[in-house]
C-alpha cells in the first residue's frame, strides 16, 4: 500500500492565504512552521472580536479534518492566544494563520469534527 501524497504545508498555506484575501477575507501568517509537514492552527476572529482556533487533525477514516481546539464556543482573544501559545510550545513546527471572518466560518475547505 502506498502512502497518500500530501501537499507541502508551505504551499497549502500560501494558496489558502491568497484565496482568502482575494475573496475579501483578511488573512495573514502569524507564525511560519515547518515548510514540508508542519501542522496548522487557524485563528478565526469575528468583527466583535470573538475567536475560534481550529487545529488540524484526521477523521476516523484518515482524511484531513479540523477540530475547534479552543472549545465548542467562541472565546475571547486572550483565551485563544493562551491556547495557541500552549500548542506552539508543544510543537515548534506549527504554522499559525489568522483570518477575519463574519461568522467564524473557515474561508477554506474544512471538514469540522
């Protein structure tokens, strides 16, 4: 059985940021991770400053997915930052992206578990 081919994280990040910004969703990279295989945290912030942090994971079938790492409900910015800091402390290869969204919905294709 061959391994599933994967897109390099750096390429995926560039494409997602470009797509979000082109669609009118302000997006930027807050932290550069491992270019080839680093994980990604996506910070989604609404205009009223509520925040959700999504973390990459795998669905039971092995397909890429995301979880709400900061919890089921939106949190304040300080709580989100504390979560991000803890995760980066555990995994220095993480990328951290931030998106400003109207409804805290990711501006990229994402299966949420």
